[in-house]
C-alpha cells in the first residue's frame, strides 16, 4: 500500500516509508515459500498462467510508476 499511496497520492503526502511492501506481484509469488504459494495464488491470481502474467506486467512492474512518484520514498 505504501508504494501505491506514494504513486497515486504523491500530491497529498511528503514522504512514504516502505519496509516490506511488494512492488512486483510475479516476483513476490515466485519467492514465496512453497507451502504458502498456493494460498497466495488463490488470493492474488496464478502468475504461471500467461494471461495473468501479462496482466501483472512482469517486464514493466518495477519501473512502471517510478516517474509518477513525486514524493520521497524511504
């Protein structure tokens, strides 16, 4: 949520602090422990399906909103 708020509400805040927030859903699911992965896939979607992978936008997710962040992120 911190990254989303700093991107979409940067005109209303001065700074945000992100400690463990995910910026890329595909890499989040790929690095989740195996015993929890299936539970996360039910919650967020299955990143192995081509349609979902395209929706998540692996190639652009990390840099996608960086230029939209006008407030500082610590």
